[in-house]
């Protein structure tokens, strides 16, 4: 059994109290200063202020009912403060602490997703339309950023396949393209030209239908914080984190491979598939190792981020040194 699932009914949000959140913040602030001291001896540690936290100490930040959740490889969860305090979300700035700092004015409710292209049931869907009585689950996944850091998170969401079955793509649809909302008034980074807005990503239809592919609405049993892509973002745990397009407002079913933001930005360094592959280095750094947030020693990066069994059949016959 590769993914741990718990029905949200087993873990009501009410179990995470405002006090838990408050305590996490308090510890986060305290540990951040300890981390800065640790950094003096480890100057290469990423994101000193949130990452210098000792692993064991960090465990205390994890709400009790999540303490025993692990990946199938027995890895511990990263504390809430790691996954919400160290982000890439260029709409809110390019620094790793910018999203947490600048996303406060973003309004994730109400939320409409426009579904179009090669589908029998196009239209404007409310986020709630996708959520049934029993399709929302908590799943512990690793996430590996292309920049060689990683986190383990209990995400909450529903299979993308549920949406696809509902909107009924036609036989011509080969890919699905996702776009992030454009709201420069609420997303200061969109007033800059640092990326082409809107942030765009895509999946081949078989990838979109893969049971691992999660339309994500929460983490740690709570709604997604704005900096993690509220109210709806993609998680494909065998791919680099940049496939996980945040704050999704449209899904378009198409015949041709869509452009994706990081490929447009730098096609020499980023591809469409973005499968985690320790054997294919980024032109500017190795992908063979990674730094789990909160740890000092680097881990070996696993092929397909450890999800080979569930995904490799989709790529049979493809040269993965070419289709990066
Ligand atoms: N719209 C949008 N989505 C985005 C990004 C972004 O800059 N804008 N960054 C991506 C990258 S590079 C990563 S690693 C993940 C980070 O997700 P997290 O903040 O939940 O860790 O979001 C991805 N989704
Ligand atoms: Mo990333």
C-alpha cells in the first residue's frame, strides 16, 4: 500500500485548534532563531530561518493525530511551519519566504473553475461541485522541488480523475492544461515580468487519470493556506514541484502538448514531463541528491521520487534523458 489515506471524517478539521496553529507559529519563531545559529556551522543549508530547525525538535510541531502518519518508506512528516513557510509561488515574490509574507490579501472564496476545450460538459464549476460525500482524502506524499529540496506533507484533496470523469473529455483530448488565476491587485508578483502570467502547466491524459494525481484543497487537515495555492492546486508527487500549479482557475482539454511556464521561461533547463530523475542533472546542479527541509544531511533522490511502481508504465519506450 503506497499511499496512506484517511477519510476526512476520521480527522475532522476541528481537531486542529487555533491553539495548535498558534503554538506552531510560536515554536516556528523560536526555532527560527535556533536555526540561524546552526547555520553558522552549515552555510549551505537552504533557507536558514525555517530550515535550521532540528529534525527531532520539529516533530513536536506536528499535531498529535498526524504524528504517526508516514510515507510508505517510513519517512516522517515535515512540520506545518516547513511546508507553509518555505514556498515557491512567484505570484507573491521570488523569495522562499515571500509567499507566506505576501499572500495574506488573496481571496480564495468563492472559487470558480472554467472547464473548456475538448469536453462534452464544459462550463463554470464551483469548487464545491467537485467535492462529493466521499472523494476527499488525506494523503502523505513527498514533494521534490526541482531546486533540490523536498518535503513530506499530508495533503488533502480528491483525484483529478473524478473531475475528468465528470466533465467527459472527448476522444481527441490528449492533454489537460491548467492555469493559475491572474489578480495583480492581490498577487504583487504579477505586476512584474519575472514569469509569463498566467502560470500554466499541463499533464498528458494518462498522467491526469493516474490515481496518484491529486487535486489538492488542503494540508494537515485544514484548507490550503494562500501561500500553498488556495483553494485548489495540483499535486503529482512523481514530478518536480513546479508541475503543482497553484490557485487553478481553468482546465482546458486539448489535442496538442500545452506550453508550460518553466519550459517557456527556459527550455534548455525545464521540460514538459518534469519527472523526478536522479540520473538527469539540471544543467546547473545535480538532481541525484536533495535536502529534506529540516535535515542537514542530504538524501539520495529516488527515481520518480519513489513512485516508480505506480507510474513507470506510462513512460515505457520514452527516452527520459530526452523527455525531461
Ligand atoms: N502559480 C504557481 N504555481 C506554482 C509555483 C508558482 O510560482 N506559481 N511554484 C511551483 C513550484 S516551483 C513548487 S516547488 C511548488 C511549491 O509548492 P508548495 O508551496 O506547496 O511547497 O509550487 C509550484 N506551483
Ligand atoms: Mo519547485
